[in-house]
C-alpha cells in the first residue's frame, strides 16, 4: 500500500518564507524558502533572496522554525485535523517489511540492554515511550536495523515527546528526527523526493512542511563520548528544538503554527492566520478528510 499525503496537491502560486530557520540538509544555514506551485523552488540565506521575490507573496517567519512535517508509521489516534495540529502530515501505512516492534526487559542483548526481536527483518517501527528505558536504539541502528518512529496503539501522538524518549534511549536528536520523517516514509515504501516523498526540504520536493513556534535550537546526543563530532560546531549539523530530560518538569515541545502539504495549509494557528493567507485555498478549506490513512 502506498502512503498517501494528507491531501492531493493543489496549485497555489508563489510564496516566499523568510526570517526564520529552515531545517534542511540542502543548506544548513538557510533562513528562507521559496515555494512555487506547491513545490520547493529555492532554499537559502535571506541575504540572497531579493532577486527571487518578484511576484511572490511573502510570509515573515519572525524567527520561527521550518521543518519537514512528521510522518507517523504507527497507529496515531484522532482525526486528520488532530494530526495536522500536532505537526503530523501523514499516517503512513506500513509495507509488509516494516514491523511495529515492542520489547520487554527479559530479552537482553550482549550489553545487557533490551534487545530487538531475533526474527526482525526490514524497518523497525517503534514508539520509544513504549520501550524499556534501558533500550539502546543507537545500538539497533549500528546493527543495521532501519528505524522509524510511530505512535503506539492507544498512545497520544506527540512527535517531540517521541524524540525526547528516543534521545533517552540512545539516539541523537537528529537521528530520532530522521526516524520520524524519512524513516517513517521509508516504512511505507517512500524515502526521498525522487519517489514523491516529502521527507526532506530540498529543491524539487513537495512543499510539505511545518512552521513551529520560536524555541531554543541546539544539537543533542545521548552520549557525547559515542558521538563527539555530532555536537562539534565544525560538523555544521542543523540544530533542532531542545529536548527536555524525562524528569524535566514543565517541558514541552514547540507547538505548530502552520502545517502545509504540497503548498496547501492543513492547520493554521490563529496567531499566524493573516500571514499564512498565501497557503489558504478558498474553495478547499484547510481541514483534510484524511491525513494519509
């Protein structure tokens, strides 16, 4: 079964987003992004944006963060609108080779950590909140197990909380983010813009993204001894919102301000309704019938 985007692409015009942080491997210092006809046409620094503004509606990000939308390869409950409000752009049906994995404290690997099932083949879809705290997901990845994050049955969809729990179980924040975007799409048979996946923000990819409220951006790993280069400024890795420790009272991940799929807004927070107008299609209201089920 092919994962479906949260809606079928429409054709809005030309929109420039600038003045924030754009999370993209294409340009790790990007502060602006140009969308044309539902596709990303350019990503870069705002200093080079002037020649590209002709005829474009402009959305001032006001310091907000833009990332690819989360995809969920688990069993997230709630309506399509609920998922869009959480920054989730698709519920991805898993292919036969992708398995939702649970483990217990009684099956340990050689290092004494809860081990994945011995008969696991293909993508392992996990909700790290449902795994024992001693699980070492970085060891799973090092053993060649492709990881995808998804909501466990009966649990609440909360992408940043999944990332926080993945960090507490050995993954870097970046690896966890990739598992909840590219990894989740891969669990459904898609993984790059070449096959229609909006898993990355890069030129030619569908303009599917989330604008998050302004928040502290950092580079985090579970163990700096294991991944020293990941937190070295010379690595140039784009930062992500700070993930709180599991015992940090009051922590929450950033809230979505705008969720867009192929150039069309699916969720617009009231704080950005006016600035998000270029992504609103009058004859196609921003409440999808399905976010990818």
